[in-house]
C-alpha cells in the first residue's frame, strides 16, 4: 500500500505536508496530494464540499476519507458528497480541522486514507 503524506503542521491559514510546498488548503491521498483550489469546482463554505471535490480522492483509491470543517466549523459538506462516498463504500470522518489532521495522520499509517483540509474558518 502506498502511504498518504503526513501533515506536519497546521495553523490558521497554513499547512505543511510531507513532500509538498506549504499551503492553505490541501487535498491529500495515497502517494501524494496538492493544494486544494476551491475555485476549481466553485466550492464555498455553504453548501460546502461538493461531490466533485472528493472524486479525485476516489480516483486515487481512498477507502477512508477525512473531511475538515475548518477551524471555526464554517465549512459544510453537501449531502450528495456523503452519498457518493457511501455509494463507493468509503468510511467518512467529518471533523474540526485540527481533529481532522490528527485523525488523518493516525489513519495514514494504516489505511488508504485521503482528505480535504481547510486551514481557516
């Protein structure tokens, strides 16, 4: 199994991930990741994380996905997104960003985990 990169630092507006340049928001999966550009699919705090945002995680073989809600829990997740993940048999965790990072890092050593991480509100 190809491991997912560990998140080594998270603070307001900044994240550091093994093997990637520092950034604000990240999309991570087994073998790598990239900065998460909300403009790609028109993502906003509400209605939140869209099915198109998680499709890349499915394409990289994630069996578990961690979705962060932001530091102030302002980022929502569309019901359709959770339905898509469930349809693919993916275990989903939705947490405040720091809790999401902790959970993701624990899972990264054990399963094909992916995640979407928002480092501000």
